[in-house]
C-alpha cells in the first residue's frame, strides 16, 4: 500500500511540472503550482525585466525578479522554455519570480501576428498577447511621453489605456495627436485583480499614424503679450497652418497661413489682456491633415504681477541678495485669512484638509459679506473645519480615497478683476501643525491670467463654472484632461503651471532639473521617483555642480534617499526632528542671475501617487528674487537640523568679461581687492587647459588658442575656490 502511495505522489509531482501549452497553464495551474511552458518572446527590454511569451494557444508573463540573474536574458524573437511557480501580481498572471530553469531554444523567430481587437475585447483570455487596435486617438495627443505613466485613448467609440514604463524607448517621444494603429502587449494592473487592462507599446513602431502629415513637436506658445501671442509647431511633412481659436473650447475664430512649411507659426492678435483662450492647430497636406487637441493659452494680464513668499520656519537672511525672506512663524493662518478677507466677489478654494479656526472664521465672514464661495476638499480627511462653515457655503469632496486624493492647497480670489485677482498656493495644509510648526511655504501671485488659469482647473473638479457644483460632471484624478494654460508671464517673469495627474508634472520637474548649470537645492517631504533621482544624479556628475538635498521620509518604501546618498549627492535627513519637513520644492541656479534661476514648488510630492493619482498643482517660477528667497529658507532648515552652514570664505566674487569672449578674457575682483592665487581654465570634462598666477585686482588672460565652447575659470586661493563659466566664440 505504501509503495502504491509513493508512486501516486510521484506521478502527481511530475504531472504538476509537466510541459503544457500556455492556455492550459493559465486555466488549470493555480497560483503556487509549478509549470513548464514554451513560447516566443514578443518584446524587448523596453518593458523592463518581465518577458511576455506567446504560443499558438495564449500568452503569459515571465517575471524573473529585478533581473535575470544566472539565466541568459531572453530577447524578442527567442523561443524559450521556462519552468517556475505560477504567481499573480495586481491581476496579472505570471510565471516567476521563482524560476528553476530558462532555456533559449532558438532565436530570430517570427513574432505572432497581433490579434486585432477593440477595447471591450480586453480580458483574461487574451492577457499577455500581442494585440492591435485600429483608429486609436489619444486624449492627450501632442504631449511628450514620460515614463511610468498611463495615456487614455478612444477607438471604435470605446476607451482604453496605454502604459509606458520608465526606460521604454517611447519616453521623450511625442504622443501622436492624430489617428494611429496601436500595437502592444495586453497587460493588467488592478490591485483587486479585476479590470485594469492596459496595452504596453514597445517602441515608436507600435504607434503607426494614419495620415501622411503628423505633428512632430508639441504645440508651444511664444511672444506672449497682453493682446497677442503666437503658436508654433512642427510637422513631419510640409503643410499649411490653420488655427481655430476662441474664448471657449467651442472656438469660433479662425486664422490661416497658407505657406507650405514644416515649421509652423501663427500669430493670434486683437486679444484681451489677462484672458484664457482656447485653440486647436491643423496642418494639411493634400487630403491628409493632422490636428492637435483643443488647448488653452493665456495672455499677459494688466495686474501688478507681484509675487510674495512666506515661510513658517527659520530663514537665513545673511545670504539675501535682493530681499530678505520672511519667517512668518505662527502667523501663517492670519496671513491666509487676511487674503481671504480681501475677496470682493469670488473665492474658490481647493484645500486638502482644514482644521484652523482663524481661516474658517475668515471664510464665514466672506460669505456673510456676499462673496461667492466654492470649496473643494478631500473626502477621506476629517476636514473638521468644514463642520464649522456657515450654512450655504457649497462644499464638494473628492469621493474616493485613492492615494492622497484631492491634495491641492490653492485659493483663487476675484479672478475676473485685474487689480484684485490673487492665487495662493504652496505646500501648506490648513491644519495647526502645517500652519504653525512644520516647514512649509506659501506663494502668492497678484495676477489675473494665473487666477483664471487656476479657475479652469477648479471648474473641472467642481463640475461646472457656476456657484453650485455638479458632482456628475466633476472630474478628479485620472479622469481629468489637460485643459489649463501651461505658460504665463507674471510681472515680467516666466511662470509654468502643471496640474496632476493630467499634465505630466514629473516630466516638467525632470526637465527643469536637467537645466541646472550652477547649483541646485531641494527640500522634500518624500522622493520616490527614480526618474527624478536619476536627473539629480546626472546633474551631480558635473564637477562644477553639487546638488544638496533635505528629505523628511528618508526610509519610506521606495525612498530615493539612499540612492542619492550612494551616488555622492550631498544629502541631509530630517528624520528625528520634531517637526515634519512638508515642502515640495527645488531651487535651481539661484546664485547666477545670468542663468535661469527658478523655483519649483506646490502641493506635488515627488512620488508616483502625486504623478498618477492625486489632484495636485505645481508652479515653476523663473525669477532670481524668488529663487534667493527660497535659498534663504533652505539654509534656515539646515541650521535647524544642526548642519554647520558657515562656509569657508572663497577667494571673493570676481567678474569675467567679455562673455562670450574671443581672444582675451578680463578677470576683475568684484569688490576691488587683490586676489592672490592660481587661475585655471578647465573644459566641461574637467580637463585643465591652462593656468596662470594672479596677485592683483585685475588681469587679462590670453584665450586665443581655445576652441569655441563653454569653459570654467577657477580661482584657487588659500581661503577656497571660486568658479565662473564663460563662452568662447
């Protein structure tokens, strides 16, 4: 009897790992069992370490873990045989990561023909297969693709989703604006295992345009004035230029330029100051044409353009250049309440959480004074202050608690009145800890254009442009579209605004980081985005740039703190400090007015939830004064956590001119004192080109032997090293 049982159990064990086709493996081998399957690999490394394989019956994902370890990494067209444990990850059936064998049987095989489907065909039976969807139109066509993001599309009157991971060959490419044939792997990502199907395109060949002419760049806005601006775009083939535009998404006006070109520019004139306009561009080649989505753009306002900044904690005014930063301390709520009290007509508030009696009283007083108030909150929070609102103040709460939900902290005041229009934004929640104790920032703009742009975003969440919300039409999170202007001129300074999750905020932050030429400082609650960490590391690889960062959540899941620290970035932890570093800001090139000093701030944490789920707002302010104000606060944080910020004096600031230069470069002490040390010219690769001694307040250097390009002049003295970039023409 024991012998029979032994052979029976041996038979079961063998049959559990027997070779089977993929359909049988999917239907008859449960999670935790071991299976052996064979199939053709249908993609390359652009989807990460996972490999999808397909045979004549079905397809399945093979997941080895973060890498293939001792196994040879399969390539597209390989036929492989894999033995491993069946698992499930967010609804996706996989073999792995417990793999016992991977055999590459042959290479260069013809891939299976993609199955032509419509979005409603997506399901378990074809999960993992190579599929094709015809006549696809992306909701946000015309934007640059960023990694770790989804993009919605419609086809055959149905909707679907495309996912592009970081590292995909499509990152930084243009998401097609016109109709395309979409090919890719059908995958799934759903925490409850139900639905969540998404197509994974592999590269640009999986997005085939239907038209003979297509947009090859995003539509951009230039020459922004009070009564005019121009729209520019490129196409892959020459065509004419046509813009439909107007004060609403229904458009109504037309401007046509008949020149047949690939680089298009159309000026819109006779516009009103401080106004949001909607526009759609089209270029035609014969019977073919390509069009953008309807986008919005703003003119320059007649407002003052004043920009004010307040901080809740220590600032270091010793490094002030134009203006001393203000530590407002526990008066942050009074300041916010005072601006609420300035409203004379309308008050729109999108606030993550409120529990402050002073601000609540200001809101109630505004309502009693006849101000039209609209208030949006995150429904999963306590929002204790809302319970003290006067009757009649309309409140709409985001209904789901995914991620941080409605995480904005902005106020729009009197958007239709040029001298009274304000936008308040920043990192501060309206709670006692955030307002009184935690390091936070409040940024205030007096600008009608910006106020009206923020109102567009508010109305999308509110579901209407009237005093009462329309919950059936309200859009939050991934349901939102790109519908508000990106670029503004505020008080003569460029200001960019991005609303998550629709606007590609993380890509905008990454692009800003990659512009660093001199210095970068960042203070963040959290940083879990590897693309942003990679950008900081790339900047830090220059011998002339030393990014410095402070992070609160040093040890949170996915934190990039150790990655940055290991890469040699100067990092400081805020862990163990009684207050919570709640900022989400970065300062770029604040020390060089001649560069592009800027500040990135807002409600958007540097996380995937902020990028893909939450309602957030981010501003990028290109202004040297604002950058220096934030730098004063950054040094204040370092002081508060006990970092010795007393810098060794450098050799004194010095000037180089002309810049750009040709044959000679003049070097002069900015303070007029004698500079004693060694002058060294190095190129951007760090190679020393020439050196000479200096012991004067002024000298000239012969640079006639230098090739055209960018160089750095270093002055080394006993007290330190100073550096200045210069250009040789």
